[in-house]
C-alpha cells in the first residue's frame, strides 16, 4: 500500500483551498491597512522589493519542489519507499545551496538591486527580505516531500502559520514605526520583514512534520523486507531526474518572474522617460497599480492549490499507464478551476469601482480602470496556471516554458510602447498583462488537447460557466447602485456605505451564480464526489 495518509487529489486541493481562504483573510488584514498606512508611494517600495524577492525565490524553488513532488509520487505509486527517502536527501541539499545563493545576493547588494529597479528607496525593504529566500527554499523541500505523498495538510498548516506570523509581526511593526514617525522606506522595510519571520516559524513546523513522517515510513519499510531490499536509483541519477524535470519548470516560472521584474522597472522608467511624469508621480501611479495587483492575484491564489494537487495525481496515474483516469483528473480540474476563477474575474471587473473605493479609500482614481482590466486578465492567468500544471504532470515541462516566453516577450513589448504613450501611460501595464495571458493560456490549452495521452473533452467546460457569470455580473451591476440609493448615499458616498452596498451586490451575485450553476449543470455529480462531503452536498443541491 502507498502511504496511509494519501488523499484523493481534490480532497487535498480542498484542504489547501481552505488554507488559502484563511490566508487571504489574514492577507487582507495585513495588506489593506498596510496599504492605507504606506500610501501609494510607500506601497510602491514594498512591491519593488517583493518582485525582486520573487525572482530570486523562483530561481531557487520554482522547479525543484514540483520535480520532487512528482518523483516522490511516482515512487510511492510503485511501492518504492527507500527511493522516496533517497530522493528527498538529494533534493534537500540542492535546495539549501540554491536558497543560500539567493539570500546572499539580496543581503550584499540591496542598494544596487533597488537602483536597478529605479527605486533606490526600496533598498531597506530588499535587505529585510534577504533571509526569507533561504528559509522558503528549505521549507519547499519539506512541502514537496509531503505533497508527493498526497498529504496536503502540512503544507496548508505551514502556509497559515507563515501568513499569520507575517501579519502580526509585520503589521505590528509598521504600526509602531508609524507612531514614531518613521519614513516611508523604513515603514516598508518593517512591513516586509514579517515575511522573513513568518518563513522561519513555518519552516521549523514543516521540518518537524517531515521528520516525523520519515520516521513512520522508515518503520513501515523495516517491517516489510520486500520494501527494504528494493532497488534504488543512484544519487547522480536522482539529481539528473530532478534537474531534467525541474529546470524546464523553473525556467518557465522564472520567465514570468523575470518579466514581472522587468515590467516593474519598465513601468517606472517609461512613466518618467517617455510619458512625462515626475519620479514622485510615477511612484504614485505604480503604487495604485500595485494595490490593484493585490486583488488581481486573488483568483490565482485559490487555483494554485488545485494545481499543486493534480501534479502528483496525474503523474501517479500516468506512471501506472492509467490514461483514462489521468484524463478524468484533467477534465475535472479544468472544469472546477473555471467555475471558481471565472466568476471572480467577472466580479473584479464589474465591481472594480466600489472594490477600490471601499478597500483603498482616497487612493488615486486610476485604480478603478486598472482593476477592471486586470480582473479580466485574472481568469486567463488561472487558465494558464492550470494548463501549465497539467503539461508538467504529463511530462511536457518544456512546452509551458515556451508559451511563457512568447507571452512574456509580448508583454514587455506592449508595456514599452503603451506605458510610454502619454495618453495610455499606466493603463498600458494591465492591457499588456491581459493580452499576454490570453496568448499563453490559449497555447497551453492547445498543447493539452494535442499532446496528452488521451484528448480531454473541453466542449462543456467554458460555455456554461460563462452563461452563469453573465447573469451574475448583470445582477451585481444592477444591485450596487440600487443598494446605494436605499442607503441614502449622496454623490460622494463614504467608505462604510460603499462597503455595505458592495456586500449586498456580492451576496446577490453569488446567489445568482450558484442557482445558475445548478440550473445549467455546469458541475457534475462526479466532480462533487471528489470534494469532501460532496455527495451529500450534491443531493442537497439536486446535482445529478
């Protein structure tokens, strides 16, 4: 038997999704007040440092955790526990080396990196992030090991711990520094230091869990002589496999992180050099764009748990030549991700004005249009993430790397011309992102249809959710102004009234979408069976 704690892949995804929901609530507690304290300019410093951190982190961890998860899943499916333990030992050494390199770069060159990004005042924030790269690398090795055994609970708990510590430490430090009259660069560094502290605590937790799991697996092996005597690959062979699988994934992920970094520098630079804005004006525009980015990233955060879960699931089925089962996982994951991501994208676009006004009251007015465009882009981001995970699980790691390179290059070129145009300026950034992800997700989807062992049926995946979302968006669009009127709002309503009307519109929109999803049968009984307590819920909702 494989590890006893194996879970159905959607059960694992559900566990991760619950964790993400908790994380997003904590993240809102962290970022919304922080954004209001820092203002548009201070938030720009925060985002510049975070983008630098993401590039170094991606270089260190993007491919190897997925490769480790895949190799562990394959070995687990074939009853090779000794191979699992040996694979982890090789991987953890590689993670430590890569993580140390990333942390040292940020520690010794914070000012140079900030100057390169056209925001020298972000240097303190870059320095505060340095330890996090090493810590997250080590933690990713532990997560890859447990995820490969289809146990998503440790990852979920560690994510909640990481964010909870970040919130209470980072936000608490910002409040203290703000009361003492600290400058914006110092406030930004204080806020971002919470990431490093949170990573430390979460890494310690994952280390304890992984060690305990390894001990239990070792006892199981000792009790079964046939498992103890099973052959294993050499360390060189394991490292070669990790590199062969991990490098294309890492390069593909790095393409996006590097492009995001280039676009950060490009947007700040082109606003000043070509569009005619001053340094202070450019920081404000980039700051409000960064606030919209936080909301735009929400749908992808909810889809990521599903992508984490399907990789070992699909890899395990393919290792056993169960192509039909792999096809079912692909179809269910695409269908469920569409049902989750598409309404969120429509909601962000349709309700962009009250969302920005309610959460970041008094921020620059450009935020509404920026979020409307980025809301539409968020669905294609989710589709790109899901199809990338499917291709990676199916042994087609290089294909997403090529599509990311094509889409990313297109994004850079569009930003160069659009952001540099005074009439378009900051709006060029989300337009470029939207077009980039349309191209990437379209190419990925074509590869999924044509390169997987069995061709998935995609006919019913998109149409029914689109109909449901159209009804939802129309309902929310009608309810919001009606709610403002009922609340007695004037021409310039206050923040509380905006939020109350927004909540009413969201509630009605969610209700309409849920009813339409059941009526159109966009989700199937088989899908519901894969979700914890799904059969009971399906019976309650009359889903057949």
